């Protein structure tokens, strides 16, 4: 058994303890991701008298509350963590441990999920107390694929942020790339506007980029926009394909960066 597998339960316990220790900061950070509520108010007013391109007010409520849930369940702060450890030189201690840094970062951010889930539970309750529950997917096959989609979106987001964080090995101001990423994410993921409300040329672009699979795809699966198991399975497969691509990219960037880091004797 690899050291990472043996150490994973301990790393998860430590990560959860760290999350609880910094729970106030975590909750504040989660509560700042409220843009879907702003867009919800905008789009429900647009659909007040009649559906907008097949989206009723109920659809918009389900979509944007779902986006708030998915965003908080799949996001992480590993790019900031890696960048800070590189800048301060504390990454050296992590590199001396017998487990790969990817495993420890993975455990840290997985361990934060229970607190994230607790914070967004009121949003889930609201969904089930309103008419929005009527559009939620409910057949077992697509529900299982929804879970797979969320897991893939989490890994995809983790891979993207590790890759961005690893750029700090080469660029002092690597976190400025996070701002660029967030601009693209908000525009192309469905975070601000549902992808199927975008112009056709823009929808075509989103289908070839990872952003949609990080948020829009899980949300659309949640609200039943994919009508059957086959179409749902296809988008879940693409999500996992992108997750594999980004994790491989992150691993390559990390390997090259660590060589540079060690060459400078950090």
C-alpha cells in the first residue's frame, strides 16, 4: 500500500481540524460567493410575466440556488495555499514528508467539505421548500450521475487550481492569474448566465473548454436539463476527461516547478 493511502485517514483528520480551527475565515469566504443570488433576482424579474427561452421563474430559482450549492461544494483555495508556501519557503517542509504534496493538499480540501455542506444546507432546504424542487432530477440513474458529475467537477477544479498555484514556481505574481481565471469562469461556466441562454457561437466555445464542466454541467444535470441517462452520462464522461487532463497538466507543472525550486536551494 502506498504511503499516501495509509496516511490518508490521518491527513483527513488533520485537515478537518484545520478547517474547524479556521472556520470563521472559511464561512466568510463561502458567503462571499453570492453572485448567483444577484443573478437570481435579475433573471426572475425578466421571467416575471412569461418564460424566457424556456426558463420559467421556477427554473431560474432552481438553477441559481443550485449554482450556489455546486460552487461551494466544488471550489477550493489550493492555488493560494501553494503560492503562499512557495513564496514563504515553507513548501520545503512539505516536500520532506513521505507522502506526495498532491495527496496532502487533496486531503486538506476534501476535509473542508463537511463544513461547506453545513453552511449551504439552508440553501438546499430553501430549494426543497419552494416550487424549485419540482424541476430537480429524481430518477436514480441520473441522481447517481449527478454525484459523479460533482466529484468530477471537484477534481477538475482542484487540478486547475493546483496548476495555477504551481505557476508560482516561475512567476512571482502568479495569483494575478487567478483573477483571469475567475473572469473566464464567471463568463463561460454558467455562473452568471445559463449556458443554454448564450448565443450559439458562445455555447460552442464553452463545450470545448473546461469551465462549463466545473459548474454549469452539474447544475443542468441537477435541474433535469439533460433528459435521459445517455445524454447525462455523456456530459459526465466529458467532465471526468477534463479532470484527467487538468490533473495531468498540474502534475507536469508541479514536477517542473519543484525542480526549479530545489535548484535554487529553497
